C-alpha cells in the first residue's frame, strides 16, 4: 500500500475538518449538531489513517534495519567521497534536494548530511530528522547580504555578529541622561580647585543592555512546476525571502514592541516627540515643525542623521518655503537638480521614503534618526526547513527560513543638555496633528 496516498487522504480529511470550523468562524457562531457529527466522523477516519500510516512506516523501518520510530530515508550515493559534499550548482538545486529529502520515503542527498563539526551542540538546531538542513555558508552570506542591501534601516544600524554558541549579548553602556555638571558620564565631574582645597571624588555610572536573539521566520510556497526548474526556483525563493526579511527588519527597527521582536525606535524611551504648532491644521507639516525637529536632534548625531518619511507627506514638503523679503526660497530640495543627490534633502540630510512610516498626520509619518545609535545582533546561520503537506491540495511545497536577530536603541532616555531646557536625542518625531 502506498504511504503517500494514505498521507494525502489524511491531509484531505484534516482540510475538511478545518473547513467546518472556518465556516463557523466566518459566520460568527458555534458548530451545529450536524457539523459536530461530521467533524467527529472526519476525526475518527483521520485517526484510523494515522494509525495505519504509522504501522506501515514501522514495517518499512524494520525491513530496512532502521531503529523503530524513525522513518527510513536512504542516502543517495552512500559511497561517494566526502570531499564532494557541499558542491551545489546553485541555491535552487539545494532547495530541490531539501524538498526531496523531506518527502515521505524520499532520498537524502549526501550533500545535505552534516559533518560532526557542523552539527549544533544544543537541541533543536539543524536536525535533519525534523526537516532542517544546514544551509551552506556561501548561500547564507548571499541571502543575508541581499537582505541587508534591500533594508533601508537594517543596512545602516550598528550590527554585532554573535559566535556560534551565543544566544545573546550584554553590553555595558554609560548611564548618562543629562549633560548638566555632575551628571556627565553618569556622575563624572571635574572642577577648578584652589590651593590646598579638598578634592571630591566622582565616578561614571554604568548600565547594562541585554539583547537576546528573537526569531524572524520567512515562509514561502513553491508550485510543483516551479520545483522542476532549479534556476527559476532560486530566483523566486531568494527574492521572496530577501524582500520579506528586509521589510520585517526595517519594520521592527522602526516600530518593534520589544516583545518577541526587537525594540523599535517609536517605542523607545529615548524618543523625542516635537509638539505641533498652536492652531496647526490636521494632517499638515509646517516649516516650523521641521526646524524644531532639527533643533532637538543631538548635535553629534546630525552628520549621520536621515529623514524617514511616508510618501503621503511629500506634497507638504514640496510646498514649504522660507520667506526672504517679499520672496522666498524652497525648504525641501528634491532629488537631483539643486540638491545634486539621489535623495531629497532637508538641512542637507537625505529624505528617504519608507513603507514603514505612518501616514500623514500621525506620529511616525516623519522621523529624524541617526541609525548608528541603534544596535542589532544577529546569528549568521539560517535554518531552512520544508513541508509538502502544508499546501498539499494546491500542489505546492512550503519553504521556511529562520533568522535570529535582536536590536534596540543604544540610548535609554533623552538627554538633558548642559545649557538649555529642551531634551535631545538621536531619534526625533513629530506629534500627531489631528
């Protein structure tokens, strides 16, 4: 009896059960008596099939000499030299091999099997029996490089790679929230002293930043037709994976909650929010807003700062001008032309539209930020897994990629200046104008 056919029937029964519950959810009600009876019948049939599939697997394992409880999967070319291991023609060929190895009764390409050095020291990492296969180093580097190239913020932040055995990092930082005398470096103070005067000791105050890796998961589906063409498969999967990961990284840096994901700038305690002008109309940006945002940017961060905007605000920027006598000059210089830049500029700093910025009139529609004051840790390895069951009825195979990363702003609070009353920060936004 064909195990694959039984598994297909099993998946179809589960799909029918899911459809019953989906219908009830859409109609915002509980299951009817008829639906409950149908669900119980489907559950019984699925359980019977599951028992039969497990029995057939055990028989196959006993025939092959494999230990009970492990579905036998044969290596291709078991006698092939280990020196040939890892010589993939392309990333697409690797994905085809992963898919084949994960299929019931499939054959594991010898190049997917890890050496002792490649195996993880802990639990749950790169376990072939669980569908995970080690992605070759050059594939990993290419995927991450493309991801960071596409990421607007991810390509600009301070990145710290972790060693293979580390799951996080503790960074010692200065606990400085004020530049007032006696508060610099958290408490260091120098002073002028008369002859024979009494010396007073001071010391810096330190704090610790703890970053622990969070999981960013990318999931994409490939049709069986696409799986037949390694080059097309590589192009589609690589583009889908890198674009989605780049988007999610930027979104986490911009607005991450810090719960199960990086802490974003918008939720950071060091964020400075500039109030709107008195009587300012809703959904507008004024020249005065821009000037005050620039004034709140920490002076040392200005050379590294960038403006991040939602494209909805561009009409507001193009209409800004600075009155000079009876005339005026434009405040916003668009890309090329007068600015001679690939980006528009404000105060000489690039204005970069990003999808993650909020719409016009909402906090986050425009941000002045120094990305170098945001730290990110990552794990250089990517775990790849596949399943032929998730989208079985659509003739599609699911590929999952897991990238572990974390990040947060280096600052824990806005800074009170030595002279002046307005706090400063490397991250400045404009309050809601509703």
